[in-house]
C-alpha cells in the first residue's frame, strides 16, 4: 500500500472500526470524502488523497482485518467504501 506512513493506516483502521461499530445494521457506505471527514475525529492528518490511494489499491476487492470488512468499489465517478463487521 502506498499511503505514506503507518500512522495514516492506523487512523484508517480506527475510523473503519468506529464506523463498523456505529452502523451495525447494514454497515456504513460512503465515498472517500465522507470517510476522510469521519476520520477527523482521530486526526486531521489523513487526506482525501490518502483514501483515494487506498481505494485505488483495493478497487473491487475486500479487505478483512480486525473483525471488520472493507469493500472498495466505484459508483459512477465516486470511489466508495462499504464497511461492516465480519
């Protein structure tokens, strides 16, 4: 993954866990901008470009980690993320 430091990946994982816990029924779905906004409760260091890089790396793939599932896909021109507890 080409995100430029491990701390950003930690922020992504904390955000994903929080969203999975908050949206237990049906999971959370949003675009890269919405995910970046959600991450601001942990840090202001994560940018939309960081999330877009993550989406590009995992496009049309699932990422399973620490009891959650992230699915990356496109909806029109938007890069989308679906997050659920696995």
